[in-house]
């Protein structure tokens, strides 16, 4: 929620400051002196910094990517649990087809997925942390 609020405030502040700088630049030639030149310069520089942080940091995009990946992996987990919990063997999905479907969804070949599973099991038995993830897509 904090990331979304920050992104929303930056998305509003950037164009607002740019508009203030554009309107303020129309008054630069007047005899108002110091303030007629300072306001557009400050608003323009702040707009540049805000837009640079918003677009360069990709605050919203990174947050949405992680949220999307979390939902994708939750869906995969639920699909695996549903398939394994099916007690009627006639309704259960074919194991080889299911394995191929999971491998394709994770961006791996079936043999790569099997190697990762054996590596993961070996690492769990030895208490070593695994150095790669199941998904190559994300």
C-alpha cells in the first residue's frame, strides 16, 4: 500500500509541477523581478527530479511485477495441490502431461525441472540452501 501511495503521489506531483513551471514561465518577462524567474525554475527542476525518480525508479512497475509473480506462483501451488488431492484416479490429470504443463509454465524443460527437483531434495536433506529458482521466466 505504501508503494502504491508513493507512486500515485509522484504521478500527480510530476505533471502538476510541470504545469506550474509552464504557467510561471509566461510571467518571466514582467517587472516582478526575482519571484517571476525563481518559481518556474524551481518548479521545473522539482518536476524533473520527481519524473526522473518515478520513471527511472519504476516504483509502480516493480511493485506490480512482484504482486503479479506472487499471484502466479500461488495459482501454480493451488493447481498442484488440487491435482494431488484428487482421490478419483479417473478425474486426476495424467502425471506426465501435468509435469510437462508445470515445466512449460515455469519456462523450463521437463528434464531441467526433474534435475532441479532432485537438486532441491538433496539440498533439503543436507541442509544447504538452493541457489536457483524453479521459474526461469520471472
